[in-house]
């Protein structure tokens, strides 16, 4: 399974960006899709996740500002980021949990850089 992320870039504080991530390859059944981020010198952290049925989970720091959604038929997950703040600056990685013969396997995208200037 390959994950291709896009949509990162440079934006001023208060602005918006939309990230997309499409999965392709040997897809059996993608259960959970999500976005993680890693800022310089920090550990990778969960930003938001969404189950196939639509249940969502958000980090407290992005609640009310970010919205995760997905298109199951396209195996694509989106992250709408509004009211961006400098502390949102990070490399954003998409993640997908594929249910395969041997069990659940997690895949990662290549990362897309989001830079928020003050």
C-alpha cells in the first residue's frame, strides 16, 4: 500500500490549508485513516483519525479548528486546517490501517510540510 500526501505549504497565521492523502496498491480493507505531525525536536503526535464508519478523534490542540474526512471509495483522507497557528508548523504524515491476511498493517505517507508564519 502506498500513501501519497499533498497540500502542504506556507501560510500566515489565521489562514487555512487542506491536506489530502490517497492510498493505492494492495488495499484489502482500510479501517482507520489518520494524520500525524512531527515538529522539529518533538515526537510524532496524532492530529486526527477517522474510522471507516466516520467516527473521528482529534488532538485537543486542534479541536474546533481542524476537520478530518474521508472518501472510502477513493481511499482518500482529507484534513481541513483552519485558524492555523505557528505551533501547527510541522511535517504532517498520513497513516492508514489496512486489514490484511496476517492482520492489521499500518502504512505511512511520505510527509508534507506545513509552515505557519506569525
